[in-house]
C-alpha cells in the first residue's frame, strides 16, 4: 500500500468526469482518479491523457480506477498495480455516462482519434 501521502481515502473525486476535458467539452475513454487529491483525469487511451499529465505536474504517483465495478490502484513510478484502501465515494463515474464518454460529446470518428 502507498504511504498516507500517496493515498488519501478521505478525499472525494473532483467530479464525474475528466476535469480538463469537461472544461473544454472534450471526451475520454476511461477515467482514473488521483488517490492523493481526488483529481479525475482521462486515461492514456484517451486523446488528451490528462491523468498522466496530472502525475507529471503534481508528482502524485497513485491512481485508482474511476470506472464502475473496478477497484484497482496503479503506481506511475513502478508501472505496477498496488494495494490501496477504498476511497471516498463515489467510487466511479455515473454508469449512464458510458465508455467512452460522455456519449453526447463523442465525435462520429472518435475511434480514429485514439492515440
């Protein structure tokens, strides 16, 4: 498990979607959540890769899945799955948001825009 500074189970997620994509009307494939500060970003399979950008900008090394039914943690420093305590709710984005999502913002050619 990470140190208390790396995983803070008391911090809620920043919102139901990627903070940066939501600000500009973007979309994502999957959503991880920073286990330290709660920032929700988009994964590296998404065009903008905001979760990794958050790690690079802040040094917060551990993310947790923010997908319904998933409960894994990942450490960017070791590129490995790590153990962690359940985080403050909600533990995922709304199921109706879809994957990729949000559905109402997906471009018709979304698959061709994947990295």
